[in-house]
């Protein structure tokens, strides 16, 4: 199904409310109380709580937005198929209206149900233009509105129905092939977001485990402490928290950029942000 704007707002509000409740619960329990010089949580457990609340806020809306993107892409992919099949049926001598009825019985992904409803509306009202225009609106995509206009014009042209349908099917096919080619070229760039987060996590591991860890261990040595070389070394958990939240920002922004590159829309990258955030939480708990 396609989630309308009102449904998406309700889902976003519910997810954000749950996340806000989790944030408040962590604060009320006293797990996090800012104090100088450390104004960010030092406990990885508290960081996990905040990050998981953020993940809850993103996960369901991300799934909804990803579902809508797939639905819209299904509309674009099935419109050329519909026009081709209708054109072939008309070529065999079947009237256009009957060809649309036969097409409504086939599977065209997300186009099928609005097409079936449009056929029913036409039978009830005898207004083909209004029925097809309604179908175009239900399918959301501009290409669907153009398809509805093409079918109306084909019906009104009478004897040139086949020419109109063939030309339109060819045009929509070319557009679909162009989108597929563009997507294939852009797909590798999505990996940059995942690669960027992976590199940042690897650098964080080196800094925490191979560099800061030995320094922190050395600072507890009485001989080193008397020398004063590491007197200004802050709490090890402080550096871990800084890198954790930096990696979290990397995951969120990188996912949105990946969605913009892949689909041309920032909200399409929410699913990537959620996956990268989950990867970040898992990695820092494994250090």
C-alpha cells in the first residue's frame, strides 16, 4: 500500500513520541546528569539508550518511506507494460474500453487496484475522463497522470487509437529505461556512505584500542604519574563517547546523502541512516 501524507504524519508523530518518552525516562532515572568538564554521557550504556531511542524514532518512518519509494517505482515500471498490453489488445480488434477491462484483470503491481477501481467508476458514471483522471491522482506519480491523459486522448481520437498507444508506450518505455540506467549508475555511489561509516569506525577502533587504551593504562603507573606527562589525560570514556556520537552523526547524515544520490529524495535515505546507526551501536559495543 501507499501511505498518504496524513498517515505518514501520524506515524512520524507516534515514533517521535515514543523516542521522546525513552529520552525522558533515561533522564528521570538519573542515568545522565551533565557535569563539567564532561557534558556528554560517559557511560556506554547511557549512550546506547539514547542511540536506541533515536533508532526507534527512525526505524518505522524509514520503513514507511522506503515502502512508498518502492511503490512509486513500481508505478513507473508498470505503466509502459500497461500501455503495451492495451495497445496489443486494441490491435486485435477489441475496443479500448474492453481492453482496459481485460488489463484490469492482469497484474501490474501497484497500478492494478486503481485501474480496477477506475473501470468500476466508469461503469457506474459512464465518464471515462473523470475515472481515468481519478486513477492518475491515486497513482500519485506524474507519469501516471500523463498515462491517464494519453488514454483519454486515445479514446477521443477514434481511429488513431493504435497509433497513440504505440507512440505513448514507446515514450514511456524509453523513460523507464533511462531511469533504470541512471539508477544502475548511481547505485555504486550509495556504497560510499557505508564505506565512510566503516572507515570512521575502523579509525575509532584504532584510536581507542591501540592509542588511547595504552595511554590510559600508562597513566595509572606511579612512575609515569610522578613525571606529570599524562596529567591532563581525560577520562577514557569521554573519548569513547565523543567518537560514538561523531559516528552517529556520520551514520545519520551519510544515510540521508545515500538516499538523495540513489532516489533523489532525502527521506529515501532514512532506511540507510537506520542501518548505519544500528551498525554504529553494534561496533562500539564490540570495542
